[in-house]
C-alpha cells in the first residue's frame, strides 16, 4: 500500500479529524463566524508550522508528506495511537512512536556557572527556548522571571507578548528575527515535541509580527552578537552576548551578556548590579 494509491483517503481522513475538533480543544481562540464545525485548514497549518497552501495541497493529495510532518499532524490533531497508525498507513509511511520529551531541569554544571556570574547577566535556555534558570542581574536587565508562571518563562513568548520588550530592545525586530530562527532550528531538531509545536501555533495566533516572521524566508540564527538596550534605570547600554552549550545536555545553553571594561555600558551594567 502506498501513499500514491490512497491520496483521497488521506485527505478525507484529515478533513474528518478537523471536523471533530474545536479551536478551544487545541488551545486556539474561537473567533466565531464558522460556517462549518471544526478547525479550519489555516488553523491546522498554523499549529503544524506549515503554510496554509501546503496543507491545502496535502488534503487534496497533491503532495507526499514526510514522516516528521505526519508526526507533527498527529500531535496537532490529537490522534490516538490507533488513528496515528492509520494516518501513517494512508500516507504510505511507517510510523515510529516516540516518547514525549521529558521536562527539562537546569543542568548542575550550568547552575554553578550561572551562580558564579556576579557582574554579567546570564540565563539558561532549554530546547524550546524555555528559561530554566537566571541570575539576579538578568532579572534586573530583562524582567522578574520569578514573577512569571513557569509556563510563561520562555524567551519567544516574553519577546513577542510582553510590550516592554519592544521598548527595552532598541532593535527589537532584529532580535525577533533571530528568535524565530532559533525556534525553527529547535523545531527541526525536535519535530515530535508537541509543546514546541503548540508554542509556534499560539504565538502565530497571538502576535501578527511572529506570524509574519515565521512565514518569511528562513535565516540562520546567530551564535553570538550584540544587543542595544534602552533600560528604564540605567539608560542606553550595549552588551555583547555569547552562548555556551552544556556538554552534559546539548539541549541546554547558557547565554551571557558582557560589556567592554571601561566602556559606558560597563559602568551602566555595574550601576544596575549595585541597584540589586
């Protein structure tokens, strides 16, 4: 049995499952005005982080989906194991069930490095850009992460949904493009992660800028750079940032911001530290 032999059955299967779900069931707002029950094609495409045109062609049997996309769709459409197997069968693919990635805790080695950073802001970021740990200076520079629910402690979520970030970053759009590039890289590495897929879908719905950037051409993310901040306490400050990957867990990174000694930004960073 091949995917070419059953393109209509695959499309009908997807349409049937769409009709059984509501936006609320998959974490999307219900905007009303629906002529037919269920999810729209565009909504499934957003949640699966693919274009609406591609998903339309998939339902029409005009494209052959990859195994990784089928795995994402099975998560998006909340398929049971039996129906997931049927989806793969109709597409002519052999599905391998993957375990849901376990929740991450900051690696002890990164925790020690972070604790030793007294004069530089630092955060530990996980596989979905979740903020796993931070030091006091990072909280003073960005926001009080401890005041956020754990589910909201995510770099992309904060960057696109907290209005203060658009004021804090002097070039917010450049930072946003880099953030989306990092999310794309994470999605390619972990296509089976439903929380990662859900994050992309939620941000696409919640923020128009994210949706435009996600749909734009792919650009590689940077491994180092510089950010210019307009901080409410110390004014303009330019900090270099670098990423250290944890050898004990390659899905964890320590991001550190530093300033050139003797520079105005260095003095501003020290002033911020003294305010703690």
